[in-house]
C-alpha cells in the first residue's frame, strides 16, 4: 500500500521512495505503474458496477447473492477510492511534493486496509460458503442463512475500520496485523478450495468407477461435467486470490525485518498494484466462470441498452 517507516532515524516514507526513484533512475517505472493503475481504476469501476447493480443471480442462494454483491461493492470502492489515491500518491512522489505526499500516504494506508481487507475477507467467506454448499447438501440452506451472512458482512465493516485506526497508534503493529490478517485469510481459502478440489475429485472417481465408459447415461455425463467445471472454477478463483495477495504479504513481512531499501520500495509499489488488480479481476473471473453471474450481467446490460435505445 504505502511506504511506511519503522524507526525515527529513517527518512520519511515519501522521501525514501522519491530517493529510490532518483538513485535507480526508475521514474519511468513509476509512470508505468501510474498508467496501469489508472486503467485498473476504470476496469474495476465498470466491472464491479455491472456485478453490484444487477438484479438477480437466478439460481444462487440468497446469502451467496449477498456475498457477491458485498464483494462487488467493496471492489468498486477500491477502484473509486484507494486506487485513485494510490495514483495520486505515486505522482506526488515522482514530483517530490513530499509534504502533501505524507497526507496521501495515510489515506492510501487506511482506505486500503479497510477496503482490501474487507475484500479478501469476503473472498474467504465465499470460499467457506462454496465448501459448505458442497458438504452440507440439503442442510446448507438451513445453516447458511441470510441473517447470518448479513451479520458477518456488517461485522467486517465494523472490525476493519477499527483495525485501520492502528495506523494512528503504531504503524509497526498496524503493518504486522495487516500481514497476519492477509495470511490467515489466504490459509483459510487454501484449505477450503483444496477441500473442494479433493472432494469433487473423489466424487468424480467414484462415479467413473461405478459406471463403465460405454454405459454412462446422460445424467452421469452431466454430473461429471459439473464436477470438472466446479473444480476448474474453484482453482481459477483460488490462484487469482493467491497471486494478488500473497506477494504483497511477503513483501510486507520482509520490510518489517529489514531497513527500507530502494528495492523494497519498488517491490512494495509493484505488489500494491497487484493487490488492486484483484478488484478488477474478480468481476472478470466471476463473469467468465460462473454462469449465473454471466446471465445476470447480460440481462442487466440488455435492459440498459433497451432503455437507452
């Protein structure tokens, strides 16, 4: 997110970042990062508006719809608030406006901790929801209720803003806590998606063994196709989550144990951009891989086009 310092003898975060760009003659990389993040702001806003404002997900259970809408709304806020602030922060560093840069540093840190934190928490909740839907069968709708999911979402919007206030108390504790939260969410998602993968693989093997290849009926083939698609969807979502958040967590862990160097500054800026990329990729992945989401978005686009023309 930002480039926060740990220690009174260090340069200010903005001064360190500006000095790193000057020493390594990498101003052009900063401008590339700025351009990429501007483009991602647009794609995150457009994609998540389509997901958040659509009217129904048809076959999805009501709590699942709520999780998708919550994720889309949070990712939309990332594209409209955190990412533009990050772009402004980079511009101020490049132009050496260090006094204003200190302000954008705090805005980027706090807004990203809240919005990206809620985003990864919601992604983890979705992975738990998908696992429960697979394992509980008929009991799923009795256990995963709208009221419970709504309570979890409301709680996340209370907890993460409170956590972000650690930035004003102790920046070191703030960054360590942030890394712990990200790693815990990634670990929980890893467990859920691996459990989904192996459960579906086991069921697929069992169905294949019970039916000879030449004697499979249409229902069996449909079940096998559904298993394969569900496994594929789970892996796409999981690997996107890992690719977006794990590099950022690793860089933050490294910088808590090392002095802030130019290479760490550049790595932090790059992994922050990757973090924001997740907010643009989420609607693309769900539109591409999940039929109910795709159908709902298409319906919304058709209605919008018909009302305009």
